[in-house]
C-alpha cells in the first residue's frame, strides 16, 4: 500500500513540474512588417530558435517559468537582396548578429498571456511586453499574436535608399505563430 501511494504521489509530482518546450520551426512563422515611402514590406525570419519552461496541469498551462527566443539578423529575408542589405546595416548585424527576447515574467489568463522580458536589437536592450494568444493541445504549446514598436526605441535609424528619397517608416510589427513541443 505504501509503495502504491509513493507511485501515485510521484505521478502527481511529474504532472505538475515544469517541462521544456522547444520551437518547431517547420510548424511556426515569424515575420516583421513595415512601411516605406515606396511600398509596404515584409521580412520573414527563415530560421529561429526558442524555448519555454512551462508547468502543465490537467492538460492546461498553469505557469511559464522562463522563455527565450532568438534569431540571426541575416535570417530576415524580404526577397529583395538590396533591401536585406540595408536592413542588416541598419540593425548593425556585423557587431550584433542576433536578436533575442528573454523572459522575466509571464502572466497567464486562460487563453491569453502577457509576456514581459528583455528584447535586444542592434545591441540595444529594452524592456518588452506583449500580449499573446496561448494554447496547449496534444503536448504542444501554440503562441500567436503581433507586437508593434519603433526602430528608434532601439537606437536604430530607419533605413533609407536612393540617396534618402526612399525612407522606411519608424514603426514595425512583429507577427508570430509559434509552435513549441517538449
């Protein structure tokens, strides 16, 4: 009887402990959109990494203890090499090749959450907070949403082209639909 109780307690403890979930890039999408004096644009992030440490109880996310997402600046692709080159220069890719978002806190409210953390772009750190739609099904966590911010908040001068006649807008939007699996 004692061993049966010990096994039952062990199972309960396993169910309520934090688990590591990793980004599934083939099932995820991350992009950045913005405007310019010529046209609206989109850069898709071809490869990115990330993980979440979450506690799942009764098939529901009850807490997220930590998160970390990152991608290489040169994985931003617009489909136009000249635009990509200007983007990499503006983001200071040679000195700061990685964009990261590392968590400090997550508040979960049913199927939404507020992620707070530190975003580093072009070597500049800023506190970053974003609302996220969140779900857990069949061992997978899904995160989706979008967040707008200004490039100048990260000390980034919006790129220009053709001797300054084409100007990128200061505001950009990150769009994400990310699947993570343990």
